[in-house]
């Protein structure tokens, strides 16, 4: 399926579908998402990838370039730094998101593992902070909640009706052979997560990887997001996953809460 068709048919909202969206706006974002997936794209290549006419692509690129959201270098187009202003505002719109950044870094340094802070938006898990990579390419990426330890932690905070709506709206697609795809199985696991206070991902999002996650609360007991550590199954033994990592994660989640309460 061409990328623009995929993106223009996708509606992530947890409410009703809005199939009457503005066509021009959808085309603009289809072009932007195509640019974001590539390291410089010519108008000809954008025309091929989006299946829009060359004149349509040119008009949208010209407007985006005038506004600073796209730049042109030697005939190729790139996403501009102007988007950083918007994306950084999203990452810092809640004070807790900034506090979580330090905890993710400390957690990664202390465990020598990859650490992430994930929040829910429109029934998807969104990477807000990450430690353990030379780049921030995961920041802003969206993943299915039911396939992540952090996502299941977030789901466990919801009541049965909200979880049922999530299943009906987002579905339980299989990402790997271990992904939970049955609503009853998911419900049983969410109940276990509520009882033990943490979630485990056993190769449910990527083969060979396990992860552990805990909820992060504000001082008012509102869910802020989920803090998680992940790594290879060879290192993430049952003892490490169930005895060591939950305590480390709970400590960091508590520090975030205290920081928000007392500064």
C-alpha cells in the first residue's frame, strides 16, 4: 500500500472516525511523513512514493519551504529544524515529562541497559525519552500498547470499559508469535500487572528482547506514563526481570513523583 494511502486512511483517535478530513491537509502530512522516512527526497521520488501529481507535490513543498518546515539542498528535500520547536513543546508540555528525562538517563547508566519513558496518546504508546542509543530516532515513534511492557502498564490503569474500547478501536494485532492477541488473555495479564505493580514483555514486540515497566504517577495519583528497561533475553533472566529491575524502576518512578511534589 502506498504510504500516502496508508497515512490518509489511518485515524488514531479513540473516538469516532473522521473520514471527512481536509484533503489538502492530509496530503501535506503524507508528504511530510514520506520526507521523515528518507534522507533527502527529490520531487520525482516524492511523486512516485506518494502517487500525487508532480504539480501537487511541488505546491505543497513550496509552501512548506516558505514556512521553514522543509528545506531544499541540491534538488533534494528534507524536514526542517522548524519542527523541533513544535516537537520540543510536546515533550515538555507536562512538567513530569522533563523530570522523567533525568530518570531515564540515570536508569540507563545504572543498569547499562536501554531505558525509555513512554506515554499514551490516541491509544498508542509514544516514546518521549530514551537512553542507550547514539541517536534519538525513536523519539516520537508510536507503538501498539498491547505489545509493550510499558503499554500494558498503561492499559492496566484503565477500567474494563476503556480497555474494551481500546481493543475494539486499536485491535490486538500480532507483532511477534508472543504478542497477546486474545482479549481474555490480555484481561488476565492486566489483572496480574495490577497485583504485582509491574509488567513484563516476553518477546512480544521483538524477538529476542524482554522488558520490564512500571507506572509513573504525579503527586495527585494521576498516571504520567511508564518507565521501562529492555534488553536481550540472554541478559534478562527471570531473576533479573522479576527481582532486580522492578525495584530499580519503582525507585526511579518514585523520584519523579517526589520531584514533581517538591521540586
